C-alpha cells in the first residue's frame, strides 16, 4: 500500500519538473510567477502524500506553514508586478 503513495509523490515530482520548464521558458514574468506558485502548491501536495505514506502528522503541519508562506510570497510578488510596492 505504501508504494501507491510513493507513486503519487513521483507523479507530483514529474509535474514539478514540467512546471519548472514552464518557469524557465515562460515568455512573460507573470507566467513565471504562476509556474512558481504551481510548484509551491505541488510541494504542499507532496508533503501531504508523504505524511500519509510515512504516517507522520508533522509533515502536515510543515505543509500548512509552507502553504501560508507561499501564499504571502505570491501576494507580495503580484503586488510588486502591479507596481504597488
């Protein structure tokens, strides 16, 4: 049963690699910001999947903190790109 969770984490890692390609090749800066936000969201998903696989609740706490920091960082980047900062 654990192998299923690792397979799910592996698929999420593949999506992170594809998002990294998009972040590097993005034609505009907002495209790159969206790709980085997608990578952060996928990292949170990987932490949750690994939390279930290893049966460690601490990974969920780390994922929540990481998601909050990622959200705040995305807001600041969006504000900066808009010209507000």
